[in-house]
């Protein structure tokens, strides 16, 4: 296909799906002009570091752990919530790193995941039709004729909350909270599953023993940064293109364009049209790009999209986030993996077991059964083993809060439990206990995969 010369606003020449319509365009433009003058939320050097680490994932040398809120909300913005979500991701990464003996690239769905595409543009309640809730950056979840109108001022609030969240995440990751010597201080009181708690405490004990030995050898957190700090990156769906454009800047050291709203952006299953505005925008920025791959994905089009966004086949540039559903993955994913691998395209293969497994409980709540999530993850690893490719990552909607939104697991949450602590603004999330439970499962799969790789290399 013919490419137009890329500029941050070249997406406007394409069809843009799932964008809100603002009543006052002048007001919107004034706000966007303000945001275009705001400081960057992330920096180009950080983005390049992430791309380098994702390149290691694509080569089977590391594993991607991406997780966080379905949709961040203004009302739940709280330092404790940010800390708890960061802590759970950190604990999951420890389990994966220790069990599978490979580095874990940690990316949060945080500090910008405020917009959500909706299947219906309008919502009807008691015969009243209003705009659907499309995320706090656009409108309000309260069913109110004024609050449901897209409001440009929300973009500034989203920016400010993202900046504050990133500031706290940097403090946690680099200010001592992630120090391995303090692993026993990471509170596990929210973990109701005694087996997961015991497993994590056993890992912590073994890490302590290793640290004592390393200290005796003169290796400690004062001379090895990785023992006291960790790299942590942010990501969100690049849905609200006017906002993303306002935060797209030229890096003075390279002359390349970067979207400084997050380290990694992804395009959703509903907006990844080859000739669409979202793909057009993403092809021009230097950030690593995720592409959601669902059961309706056309293989030929996907290959074209990958070429369009990553014409130089640069490792670490593309992550394919597969979200098929436990009942469809076996019939859909093998052909996609085979085609991409045969084409020679270098990608990270990540499993999103959340979005294809959403069901409606008998009491009306949207939920996800942990058994279905586990089934999709198991099949994801089995398919890659059969195809000879590397299952490089996991993409989860999760929270550090003790919510009751997904059913099953060792906590044995049922549909009756959903109403007790169902706090999500959009889709159901794993709670901290369920997320840690999944990390032990993933650790076992990765350990088996790594053993298989070693056996193959020894032949």
C-alpha cells in the first residue's frame, strides 16, 4: 500500500473509529494546545531501553509481564492503590524470575489507561439514551446527561494523574522499595491463599540465602544496581488519538518521533484496520507497539500491518498480544503463529487470556472464570511448543486490591461473591491472590520451556 508522509496528525486523513465527538471543537483544541506544551511523561531513552529488553524477549532470552487496570478511574486514584498494584507485579516477577531463571520485563497498564472502546456508542437505561461510558479521560461513568458528554477538561486531569502515578512508580522502582533485601517486608496479608503465600515465602527464604552468599563475595545492593532497583515501564491503548498526538514529540538526540504519554502503546482488536487512523499514527512513533490479535484476525492483513508498522523488522518493535478465548485459541492461533514465523517477522508473542473469556454471571455481573484463563494460557504454551516458537509474555487485567470480580481459583470465589467487592469501571480484574496464583503456574510452564530450549541447543 502507498504510504503518505508521516506526521503526528497524518492519522486525520484516515478513518478513525471509536473516537468521541466533542460538542465544542474550539474548547478541545485549546486543551490539546495546552497539553502539547506540557512536559513529557516518559523519555525517549527509557523507551529505547524497553525496546532493547523486548528484543531479548523476542529472542527467547526474557519474559514479558504486562498487567494492570482494565480502565483507570479518577475516583480510585490513590497512592496505596498504585503501590499495591506495583507490588503484585513485582511479586509475580520475582516468582517468574526465580522459577524460570530468566529476566522479566515489567510493564504496567498504568499511568494512562483511561480510554476504552465500547461495542455500542450509546447506552439506554429506563428508556433514556445517553453516550456510553468511554473511560474517565472522555466522560463519566455516572448515567447523567451532562456528565456523559465528552469533556475536554478530562484530558488535563488524565495527564496530571498519569504524571503523579509515574512519579510514584519511579520512586518505588528506584528508591529502595524494590530492594531484594526487603523482600520479606512486602506485605502478603491480602493473599488469602495460604499455599501461594507459603510458596512465595519459600522463594523469599532461598533468595535471602543467595544474598547472604553474594554479600560474602562482595556483591551487594551498593555495587549492583539490579539488587536495589528495577526497571518498570508503562503502557496503554493508543485509542484517543488527539491526546496521543498532543504528547508526540521529536527526540532531540535522535531526531525521531516518540509518543511520550507511555513507554509502550498498543492498538486494539477493534481499531487495528490496515487503512485506519490508529495504525497510521502508531507506524510513525518510535515506541514499542502492541497489536491485539483476536479470533477475527485475517492473517494476510496482520502480516501487512506488521510490515507497515515495522518495515525494517526491528526486534522489540512489535508485540502480538493474542486474545482468542479458551474455546477458540486451538483453532485460530496455530495458523497465525505459523504464518508470522514463516514470514521471518521478529515479534514478541504474548497471551492475553482475559478479553476472550468474559462471561455474564447469572446475577448480571460481567466476570471471568480463572479456569478459562488457565486453559487459554496452557493452550498458548502448548501451541508454541508444537510450532517451535517462543511464548514470550502474558498480558493481564489485574489489581493489587482484594476485589471479587473473577471467579474460581484457590480462593474458590463464586458468582455469589461478585457483589461483595466488585469495583471495576469496565471489565473484571484478577485480584492480588489470583494474580500470584497465575504467576506460579506460568513459572512452571516457563521452566519446562527453558529446559526444552536447553535440550534442543545441546543436540
